[in-house]
C-alpha cells in the first residue's frame, strides 16, 4: 500500500506519524517541573523520583526487541493502537498511584506503550515513502520530537501550578485518548502485503550475530554513554535547579527551554558537519566537546549558580548530537540484511543501557554537577579507542571508505 499517491493522504499520514512519536518525549518532559513536588508528596529522596524517568527509559528500549517483530508480524496499526492503550492505562494508573512503587510500575508499563507507538510510526514511514523521501520524513519526525522538550515543561508548569503534579499524568491519558481516536479513524494499514514474516519474531541467533560485531558494540556503547549524559541531566536538573539553587518553576522552564532550542540547533548542524567532514571527524569532535564540557562542569561545580550548571550542559547538547548522529549510522552500517534487528539492539543500548547506567550512578551519592562530570568523562575511553588502531578499523576515515 502506498499512501503517497494522494497528496492529501500523504499529509494525513505525516500528521498521524507526528502524533505517534510525541508519546515518548511528552511522557518524559511534561512533568519535570513537578518532580520536587512529587518527592514531597511521597516523602522520598529525589533519587527515587528520578527513577520514574529511568524506569520509563529502560522499558522504552527493552520494548523495541518485541515491538519491531510484532509490527512486522501483525501490522503497524494494531501495534500503534495497542501501544496507545497501554500508554493511556498506565498514565491513569500513575495518576491514581498512592505510593511511589506503584507509580514506578505505571511508568515501566508506559515505556512499553510509548515504544510501540514510536516503532509503528517509523515503520509506517518506511512502508509509505521511497528511500529518499523516507529519510526526509524521518527527519521531520525527529524535529517534532526535539520541539517537545522546549514546550512540554511550559505546559507541565501550568498544570502543576493550577491542578497539582498528578494533572500531568491525566493530561497524558487525555492525549492518548484523543490520539487513539485519531489513529483509529484515520490510520490505514501500511504494512506491505508481500512481507515475509517467517523471521519477523524474536530470533536469539540474529541478535547474537549483531552483538558479535565489534563495530556495532563500539558505536552502540558510545550512543549509550552519550544518551546517559542527557538522561542524567534531565533527571537531575529539576531537583538541582529548583530545590538546591532556588529557581522557581518558570525559571527552570526557561533554562530547560534554552537548552532544548540549542539541542534543536545541534541536531540541524550535525548532519551538515557529517556531510562536510565525514562521520569519523564528527564523532571525534562530539567526543571532545563532551569531554571539555565535563572538565568545565568540574571546574564550575563549586559555584552555586544556575548558569554554572547550565553552561556545560549547553556544550553537551552539541557533543551529544555529533556523537549520536555519527555513531548510530556507523553501528548499523554492517547490517544491510539485518537492519531491523541491529536497530532494535541499538535502541536497547541507547535507552535501556543509558537508563540503567544513570540509575546506578545516581546511587553513588554525588551531587548533580559531580554526577554530570562523571557521565561526561566516561566517554574518555571512547575517544582513546577511536584514535587507536582498533578505532581506525571500526570507523575508518572517509577516504578509506
């Protein structure tokens, strides 16, 4: 089925796909301003509330191992609707949770729902557009994802001020209800009729064949470490800026919005940098930026001012975009016949691996500037390996490709 024959249908499909990819960033960013209030409500340490994000990220990555094969076996529309249903029910469970443990369970389930909607969206884009247009459409979807961190905290601040922190989860449930009706009435199945589904379910041997490839392991680990930097910031910044440094919700939202805007700019610059200098130089540049940001955070960590915390974070947004853009494509490069399997594993590394890393390092008792310094400096072995003979083999210069 090709929905692009009719321009109006193509426009509708893009609107549907944008709707589906919004579930994940919305679930992370909307309630960030409410995290101090949640810690007070449950009378727990801030690290426990930060787990509501890391648990979500862990299941978001883990779910890709299942959602991708299921989308190939049963189609994109059922997986999208199933994911929306899980998302809505888990948001409702989070809204009514009387204990943090129950909230963590709800967030873990919600990650699976968000994963299913995202997998269905990107699969439908690949189904419906040719190779060239598909790349552009995926760029649009990623652009939509990047805008959410700038806008969602504004909404979350207003909801928390007006109705309390639980209103953020009721909004997620309401968004899922509206989006579900939109998908149910407008989304026609895009799954090709002639797809071979015999190998579409989970195959341990296929995953092991990817994991045995050093090029994949090296670059997927760099993606995980870079994502851990961003996740550590997202989970730590609300408590550090609002509780320790005395910023109110509106001030926090401004800082977060500035960083989100820089992140959007970095995501636009990174592909052009790759085109001009090649993926290896881009990866080196991104790693150097993250290491410099880590040293800067270490030097400024004793200054109890919001700018001293955020300046290194601003730098890390560019480092993250450069590393992720160059490392992700190289991780998938050896797997023309197993691209879906490799992509699922990359998602597992990037989401679940980063979530687990941040959850563990947050329990070291470090303050947020020290935690961010640690996360950034963990990339030091990566650049040393990249510059070694092994790095030259796993990520050859452009002239050698």
